[in-house]
C-alpha cells in the first residue's frame, strides 16, 4: 500500500513536470517563431537595400565613367587642333605657298589621322573658303585628296563661324550627323567639327584648320559603358534629343524626320531633369538617375561661339529593376537555406532547454531566497561594523578628553562645528573641490581624534590649573605629534592588512587634524610652524572649532567667555591665527555654533567677560600657552 502511494506521488510529480515543460516550450516557441519570421523579413529588407545600393553604385559609376570618356576624347581633339595651328609647316605654306610645304602639311595631317584614328577629315581652308589641304579617312586609312576634288566651303557654317573669331579661341560645332551636298550621309555618321582661325600679326585671316571628329567613337564608348549599368542608359543633348539610346530609332530626332525626343516623350520628367545638375527621380518606369555632362572643361575660356552646342549633355539611366520584390528574393532562395535548417534545430534545442530550465527553476528559487537572506545579513553586519568603528573612534577620543577634565560633549560640539563650517565653505571656489559631501562626512567622523595625543602628556602638566612654564608648554605641544604618530601607525597597519583603503583615507584626515590643528595662519603655531595654505584644510577648520569651544566653554584654567567676548577674540585672530576665508564663513554661521553649544552644554556656564578664572592673562598669551586651545 505504501509502495503504491509512493508510485502515485512520483507519477503526479512527473506529470506536473511534463506540463511545466510543455508550457515553457510553448511560451518560448511562439516568440522564437515570430523572431524567425522577423529575421527573414529583415534579411529580405536588407538584401533588397543592399541590391539597391549596389545597383545605384553601378549607375553612378557608369555616369562618372561616361562623363570622363567624353571629356578625355574631346580634350584630346582640342590639343590636336592647337598643335596644328602652331605648326611651322602650316605657317610656312601660308607665307610662301610652296608645294614642298604643302607636302609637309599633308604628311603631318596624314600622320595625325592614321595614328589617332579620330578624324573623318582634317582640312586647311584658305581665307576665301577654298580647301587648300584635305585628308579623308576611308577604310581605316587616311588619304590626301587631290587638288581637283578640293571644295569651296565658304558657305559652310563652321567655316564662317571660325573665320569670324578675333580671339585665340576655337569654334566647336554641335554633335550632329554629317551632311554631304545637302543630304544626310548614309550610313549615319555622327560628327563634331573643331575649327580655329590662323591670323597674322595684324589680325588678318590667313586660313582655318578644321577637324571633323568621329563622334561615333565617343558614342560607342558610352554605349559600351552603359552595358554595365543596371538599366537603360541614354545620352541627350541640351534640347532633350537622344544622341544615344538603346533604341537607335529614337536617335537624332532633331535632324531626322521622326522628330522623337525625350522631352516630348516624357515632358514632366524632362522638365525636372533640365532644371537640375544631377539627381534621381522615381516614376512608373523605375528610378531615373541623371547627371549633366560638360564635355569641355572651362568652355567659356576655350570656345568662341556662345551657343555651346556640346555643353550640358545629359546622361540618363532608367533602372527598371529598382522595384525589387518577392520574385527577386525567391530567385535567391539559396540564401534562405541556413534559416530553414537552423529553425528546426532550434526547436529541438528549445525543447531540451525547456526541460532543463524547469528542473532549475526550483533550485533557482531557493538560491534567490538564500542570496536575499545573505544580502540582508551582510548589510546588517556592515552597518554594525560601521557603527562599531565610529563608536570605537569616539570612545578613544573620549578617553583622551577624560584625562583632560573634558567631557564627550566637547567632542560632539567640536565635530558638529567642523561640519557646519565645512558645509558653509563647500561653495567657496577655493575649497569646493576638497569639501565634497564624502570628505565633509570624513572630517565629521575624524574630528574627535584631534587631541588623542593628550594621552601621552603627564597629568601634572595636562591638569595644571595655572600657567604652564616654558618647559611644560614644550611638553604640552608634543600632544600633536603623539596623536599624529599613533594615527600614522594605524594607517600603516590598515594599508598593509586590508585591500580596501577607506580606513586609511578616514584616518588621514584624523592625522592631519591631530598634527596641524595648532598651526596658525601667520606661521607662529606648532609643531611645524606652517603658514597660509600650507596648513591642511581639515586642520584649519578644526582650529576654528577647537578655539571657539575653548573660549565659549569652561576650562580648568578659565571660565566661559560671553558671546560678545568670544566672537571678538575669534575675529581678532583673523589673518593671524585663522584663515580669513574661514573666519568670514564662521561669522555667517555663528548663530548655528551657539545653538550647538546650547544643545550639548556640559553644565550651566560661569560666564566671564574676559577675565580668566585662575589668573589674569590676555587672549594672545592664552593662545601661546596652548592650554585647551
């Protein structure tokens, strides 16, 4: 019967354990599943953002390279034109008209055409418009045109524009199609004409050099570069006509009959593009990225014609793949394999973790209870130790004061005076850094040890109710070093025995007070004769508290002084005995000092107005005697 009961209890515990495990598993399964879904969505979003950034980077790179290609090729053409206009052969021929010079020019033109392969024609035209020298480029070979085929170009716009130039600039035509005898040449031959006049010293026209640049070279490079861009790239002139398009039938609308242009096809988009230097616009076709191309750098300095036909081209890339969606993500399904594998494994691990966590739950609950109990005990013990330390310090100080016919009330008064004065000085810029709240508390606790060294002074001197002799006074002064040495020994012991240094820090204030609280501001104190700011701040504060208590309370060698007499004597010590800044602070809180004195009164005082009970002596003598002050 007993055995069956035990088995029943075990089954109940096992059943309860399983219920807890299932509950814990379900509680974690739901957030894990949601987290996994969120992770997949985040991965999808990040992937789309990365792809978009990658595509936009490719677009920007294509635009930048396309711009650089245009600038590079046209800069090369301009440098060739400058070279030919400065040619000595051309100058010699124009001066003398010798056939040998003409032959030299032809060779020079042929050499440039064959090596550069940039020009359909290179010509030297006379001031009247007649071609003097012409090089044509056919089937990858430059040939000189015989004189019988040289033509009159006087009515051609590029010659007229170049001949009219009066500066050192050149003429550059629009990028258009080559026209022969009034008909557009077939197959289409895109062309840019560069022309520069040759002038004599008087500014008279001597001739014009014309370079017909194969613009298809530039356009082919542009098209090749656009193949790397994710989208459809196009090059437009300043009027919005296609110079290059993926659909060649759209090109050259300003010369061909179809009159197609980007401006008429997408007027609103062209309005936006034509008014901006660069940018991106989203529309139904995708993300349209555009940039303005200035093929000629510093065009106003180099080109004479005001209508800069080839300035402000527009490169436009329509990224039709910008609208990334689920289809693109599903095409990258291989990136989802890790998540698809990790999720079921995570569920299995989650089940085992749920079982283990339920088993730990009770133990953790007990451990928390134990930790809470231990924490409370440690806190109580720490508080006890702190109280014991404070009481021990106060007891030691009280023992020393007992030998001096003083009471514990003197210790409470002086330590309270120290705290009041320190708090008043806390906002003073000279003491703000030192008098932190923590340091004021340490000063308060260490103040009772200021006369701990009196335990080493003989009773016949310490308790003498009459004036001390010089010899006795020298012995009395030793109580400062006796106390300092004793506290120093304690500091050394604590530093060597304890890892924490709060104890030594506390006792350091006590050592400074015990050793230096009889030093004077003017340097006439003891034991070291320090003066001014060389005296530790803690000792300067203690000096005011100690002297005030000695004056306002009864001593073995004197009665208690009245308030007026006490404050008068304290002020008399400003700048001689006491730090002037601290005496000023004392004056601001002296009412509080008297309230503290009344609160911790030893017995009804025998107040005197300046006469000392046992023998007449001035305050300055009293201070020098060192009896109780």
